[in-house]
């Protein structure tokens, strides 16, 4: 089957030839007032009836059934359950119900706890060990009692036994460590840091702790960030026995094949030549954390550092009497091993533009059961593919191709999706329309949440308006659509008539598409109430993230999952079936204007002090805005009965995101190439606008090498100005040669 459909997955080249022939044939009908039927059909947007049928076909009960299957048993990456049972099930389902499917396998470096010698923390004194942390999470409901549940651990931690003084470092941000070392003059060398989860990515916490001399690290979830009511199994809040697993790898993709796919012909680095973490780390529950934090010596923690444990939070280092001669012991036996992982790609071949891909993806692997992360997204994606397969049976075919992707080993560092994008970059960069990401599709039942590049905002709003609000009480209050509640819950700061859409940082599978291939992307999820200052949804990456929690507490009836499937389906349909892509390059221009204004306002005084100007960036932004306005007008007026003109406009819209990528990477980081939006240098999950400039400016006045840092700032400003003017040129009418905001030079003519 793959042989027959090979070019359909890797990229059909026949589409361009077909359009050329169509263009020639159009001339034969120029004098006729009636176009041939096939040309009339391909000149019209998709039938609205298809959208209605898709919405009706998506069933809540089918999503529930999917979740019970995918999250019924643990399925960590590299396990037989994930790589054989689930991957093969998805492959067979798509192979039989869609136009075809294929698997892509990669050999990658993964990490696991030692099942017979678990990680733990204890207090070590002359009399031996005491207050030993629990090595497994307490089983609270029968469905959690499974022998394949892995012990709590942080992937890629080096093994080791560390004994030292304990120091409390709050969230372990750079600012937190500055407070300890600069304000309090603490020497952290050789200490063991204990930090609460939240604020920044756990891998960044470990890296920062190592930079400041810590020899080891303990992570726990403080009730202040994860408990606002009765704990599971009575409600969804985290019990004190829950521990958050997670990777500490700060890069993406297989650690042994950076920037290249880990296929059989790859050159693999020697594991001893890479350093993912310099110090051991392990997670514990807050029932254990309180045993150590309550015994600490030192000054009281600042008020903003205090959690909600019933103790006096102290900074250390070390313990108070009678434990003043004792130290903390960190025992870690985590190990790395190479494993084979799989991606599964299913596809629906487009009727008129098969070489244009609307890509929809969700990762499959979970730390334990993963009923929220990622199986809520998997269940939604599988139901959407089933619903679309029913439309195929009725004769529907999308204009463009739709790809469904099940990624492997995302939890370890977006490995499956990154390896695939690295392998397929040339194809994806020229043929991908957009990437739609589902990860934790339902993390709450309050309102829609989304992050996207600005060019997709308009499409996202339109889809949310078409989907019925899953909350009956809100419907009765007049908020009939998902959009209505979204707007009421999170209005945009710059335009209160629209909901807020976050920028894309990292932390899920859209990253490689946006940062490497320059593909416009959107990440979708149903969110929790933001009145709770949560570090994440409460049972994140714990054994309690089960089907029972989702079906009994989070989404009874699976109406929120159904809404997510409908929103995702509507976005995919519009991207696949609209003649002219519903991309809003003017919104991108407006977003750039706001970023530039923020930079000028925030850095005006310090830039003036160092004789730095952002005039070139401001001018390039205005050139970009004018080009965006002109392209939008051409898109609205284009002759839809001329396939070549349609293709030209769509290519300019589709390729715009690519123009923001720098082949040399943001600040030299080849994994992050998007000059406008990329992960924050000190928080990989968060997005930075103009990330290269943000990284160059961070704590710049405390750097002893001032000349080097300010030269880097000047370089980043130059890069931004060039990138914006270059992107503007891609939007100009192809009958002329565009350029950036500079004077013309005719001296060489």
C-alpha cells in the first residue's frame, strides 16, 4: 500500500504540472462564458454542508471509548505498549479508513528509573538514614494498580549519590538564584537545591542550579501551585503523595543526532560526549518535601517564596537543631538506553492540490497513564480522523491533503516530531500549509485556550464561533459558542473585542514545525480557570492522571473533548478546502508593530545611553505592514477561476512564516530559527518576542564584558531589521522585485 501511495505522503509533484496544464486549458475557454464543471468546482470554497456534517459526526461517546483504550494502561515511550500495541493500532486504523498510512522509525536515546533500585531522598546522620521519601506513589483507586507504572523520576538525570546541605531556591529561576547569591551572599557550591515546580521548565531549573554550583536537586509540587480544594480522588487537586515526572533535556530531538534525523544511516554521537545534566535530580511529593523543608535552618524565605505547607519556609543551607549535624542525601539510579520509537502518519489525499499539506499532530507516549497528557489529544484526533473517514465514504475529498500524525517520545524532548521534521524538512518547508497541534486537548473545563502565530488568529476566531459551547449553563446565559466564553474569560489586552491568543514558545510538537521548517502553527486546548495560579493542571505527569479522573471529574459526558474535536476539525477543513487560504498577514503586521513599540518603550533609556537606535526595525516594520495590506487586497480580489493566480497568492501567504526563519539560528541556536517568536532563553516553555534581542539584553548590565554584550545587541537589531524587510519582499507583487527599507543603489549599473 505504501508503494502505491509513496508520493502522497512524501509530497506529490504532479500538482504543479496539473496546474500548468489547467492554466493552458483556461485559455481555450476564455471566450466561453461557461467554465468546465471541474474548473467551476475547484474555484469554489468547500461546501458548508461538509462542515455541518463533520460537526454532527464527531461523537462524545467515541472519544470516551478512545480514551479508555489509549489511557487504560501505562505507555511510556519505548515500551511495548506504546511502540507496538498503540502505534500498530493507529496504523491499521488509518490504513483502512483513510487513503493510507506509514510508520517512520528512529533509534533514539531514552531514559528510565531503575525498577529494582528506585530513586529516593533521605536525611543522613551519624545514626544512618531517616525520613526516607516514598519510592512509589500511593495507589488511591484500583485502576492505578498496574505493575508497568514507572517510579517517579526525571529523565536524563545522571545517576549518583549526593550528600550535602539543603538549600531552598523557590522556583529555581535565575532571579531566585541571584537573590540567594547576590542579596544574601550565600555560597551554594556543593549544596542540594530543593525547588518547587512551576514558573519555568524543569530542565532550566536544573541547568541554572548547576551553574550556581549546586551538586544535586530535588523538585516537588507545592500546594500553593497545585491544591485549591479537596485532593484526588475526591476532586482533581494533587494529593501529597503525587510526584511529577518529566524530562530535563533542554534541547529537542534525539540527543545523539542533533540537527539530523536518527535514521539508520545517521552518525550517532557517543553518549559520553554529551552532557544533558551535570547534576542528579529527582521529584518527590509534597508529603515528603515538608519533612525536609520543615527542618531547615537559615533566614526566613521572602513572602513571595512561601508556599502553602504548614511550616516556616527557610532558605538554609542545612538543617536546624536537632538535625544541625545531618545532611540531605539524594539517591538517583536513573539510566539511559537507546530505543526504537515510531511515528505514524495517516493521510487523506487532496483532490486538486495534493501536494499541499494540512498537518495535524498529537504525541502518543505518556509518563504513566496520560489520560490528559497526551491521550485527551489522541482521543480527539482519532475521533476527528474517524469522522472525516465517514465523509470520505460519502464522496467528500478535500482540496488539499490532510495528514494525521501520531508522534513518539514527545515527553523526552519532542523527539518523534523533531526527527520527522529534520528528515522531511525540504518537503515540509515547501508544501506544508500549517500545523495544528493537539497535546493536552482538555486540561480544564473553563474556556478555550490557544497559542498560534498571528497569521492564524482570524481562522482560529472563526472556528471558535462555529462550535457550540459545551457548557449548558453558559449557553443559557447567552454565550452560545466557544468563542463567546473565550472572549469573556480572556479578552485580548490590545483588542478587547477579541480573545487573547498566546505566542508559541516550546514544550510541544509544534516546535520543530515552526522553529525548523518555518510552518505556521496553532496549539489548542480547553483550559482551566485562571483564577487559580496553577503551575500546570494539578495531577500533571503523576499516576493520578487517569481515565477515572477525566471521565468522573474533569469532563463528564466528554462534551469538552467533543468541542475540541469540532474546533480542530473546522480549522483543518478551512485550511484544506478554502480556495484562498484564510491567513491574515495584516494581523501579523499589527503584532509586529506592537512588539516594536514595546521594545522602544522598554529599552528607550538604556539604548539611548549606549547610542543604539531601533529606527531600522521600525522602518522595516512599516514596509512589512504596507506589503501585508497590499497582499491582503490582492488575495481578496484574485480571480478564483484562474488556478495559477490562486496558487501564486496562496504560496505567498503560506511561505510568509518561512521568511522569519534564520538558517543560522536565533543567537546561534540551530534548533530555534524563528526570529520573531522562539522559546525564552531561561524558560524553554515560554515564548519570547524578538528572542535573540531578549537573550542579549537579559541581565546585560551585570556582565563584566560590556563591549561584547552591546555588540551582540547591535547585531540582533540588525538581524531583526533584515528579517522583517526580507519577509516584506516575499509579500510584494511577484511582477516586481521587492526590497527592504533602504535607498536604491544604481552605481553598479
